[in-house]
C-alpha cells in the first residue's frame, strides 16, 4: 500500500531527515554532527523566514525545533551502533551512547536542557522564564517529584 509506505517514510524522516537520500542511494549514511547541525540550522532558518525574526517568530521557531528534537535525539549514528540495531527502527530504544564529539553526544541526549542549548546555538538565548516539555513525552519528560510520588503512594491525589 503506497499510502502506508509514505506514512511510514514520513515517520522515519522525523528521526532521519536524510532518509530519502539513504533510500535513493541504497546505503546507510553515517552523518556527522556538523552535517546534522547544518540541517537544524536550515530548519530554523525556514522557521524564521515563515514566522519572522521578531521575539514571537523566534519563540515559535524554537518551540517547533524542540518538538522536532524530541524525535531527532533518538537517532544514533551508524558508526556508533552495533549491527543488531542497523537499520535503526523508530520504536527502538538502543542503549545510551557517547558521541564522537560533544555536539553528537548532546544531540543524542534525552535531556530537554541539552536540546534547549542546541536551540540557543541556532536561535540565541532563551528568555528567563522559558520552559519546554515535549507534547508526546517520549523519553525526555521530567519525572514526577518525590513529593507527588509519595502523595500518590499514600492515596492522596
């Protein structure tokens, strides 16, 4: 079914925007952190072009960028993963890894704060009261505080 194939390709492209290139060239692309940062830069440039470069446009671009990062962080470079994880599947949760450089490690981080740091590289500093939590809460949402856990265990809402 071509509609299902297109849907699955689009889901895979959330993790690997270069997926169509891999399919066309019939190879796994071991993309560097610098190349990935360039793709992210292009994404933010498009966002600023569309929403504007004023404070509201930057904030909107940052929000969409951080939502995208909630998918992108799942990608583990082909040169770092074990054969059992090639090809990488969207629902796989391979073990944590240390990147070949600090940027690659930060790009693979599940911590929202690291994603915000990457967004600051591309869009400048965030406002003082900035906070972000991914909509789908996959892997990177903050855990409940111990106080909430204790109250739930005691039967208190």
